[in-house]
């Protein structure tokens, strides 16, 4: 045992038999684990309703059942689709179909058609500007009302027009332009009271801004059947009928498909002033 000197503290060392301990590594925080986000299964395809569409046509185009489309979108009134309405198409394993985007400007197609933004809501629409040839598949149309044409098909001052506007007094009977079946009869924001009729060979006709609709979905009509009366419902600045003819998604100039008339266009001073913000029709 050693001697303790005054003012010194004796600290005993480790026992002679103890092994030296290795130095401790510096403290490090554990690296966070990488969490991979689970890949979501592909969703259903989407379809944006265009003029002339029906649940049956949309279902057939996408190879699914009509009832599956109705249930997937919880449609209470399957026959009352709205132009621009987005529908989910169940059972589609491909990537989601992009929603139609308004073209920046009219896009000319090699086959003589034009893709343009039509109407107040600027719906992308295919217009056929030339005289059509249907190779024997055309049908005979008659004038839905008699009167001067206030606005023709095609280019307008504020955009593009997918039909013709026929001037007539309020309450004038609107006639079916060809035999067919009504597949829409109701109200749309821009068109007001509107009727759509499906004809043979893939043709459809449209009658808008009506004061009254006299047909319901599923009604069979003949050429000349009174289906409504002329009004100015929706976005319209004067009493007239907005009339369209379409074939398999393409819009055609009705003047090329209706019987020729001596007087077509109204005088400039007879034309109504358009709404301040936009065209009244699609």
C-alpha cells in the first residue's frame, strides 16, 4: 500500500487481470426507412359526353354493358345526359382517357373536316364544311320550321356555329325533320328546352331554344310530327329555332341536307343582336 501525500487524491487503477475496453463508436441516429407508396390500381376510363351521345352508344364504344356505366356513375336518369358531362367507364384496364381539351384554335383535318371550339362552353366539335357524300346512306330531311335563316353554319363573328338559326314567331310548331326516336327531351343551360332525335343510318337532329317540348324520351315520330314550339329559352336573343344535323359524331351543314329554298339568309337588319358576352348557341 502506497503512501498518501497531503493534497493528493488516490484513484485506484483497474485490477491487474481486467482487459482494456474498446472505445465506444460515436452515436449515430438510425437512417429512416424508405416507405414505397403502393401503386394504385388503374382507374376507370373517362368519357366526356358529346352531342349525340347516349349510354348505349358509349357502352358499346367501350365494350362494357349499359348497366355497368349507369351503376358506376349512379345515374338516376340515364337518358338525360348533359354535353360536357364526365362519365367513368368501368372495367377499363388501360390508362385513364384524358378529358377533351379545348383546342387553341381551329384545327383543319386532311379529310376536309375542322375541329373547333363551338358555342359558349367552347365544346371541341368536328365540323364538316364541304358538301357531304354519304354513298347512298343519306336520309331525306325536311325543314323543321319555315322562315329566314338568321345565322348560318360555320364561322361566326365570335366563334363557330354547329347549326343554323331559323327565325319564326313564338309558338310556331316545330316539326320533326325525319322519322326517328326522341332520345333526349329536356333542358340544357345554353340550348334551353331542347329535343334530340335519332334517325336511321346513324343520323341525329337537334332542335333548341323551344318554348315547349311535346315529346318524351323514347317517343317515335314521323317526318312532320309536331314535337315542340318555337321560343327563345336558354341563351337566345330572339325567337328562333336552332337546328343541327349530325352523323356519327360529325356536324354537317343542314343547308346541304335540307330541300333547297329560294330565300335562305335573312337581311342584316332582321338579324337579332347577339348577347354581349358570347354566342347563344352551340
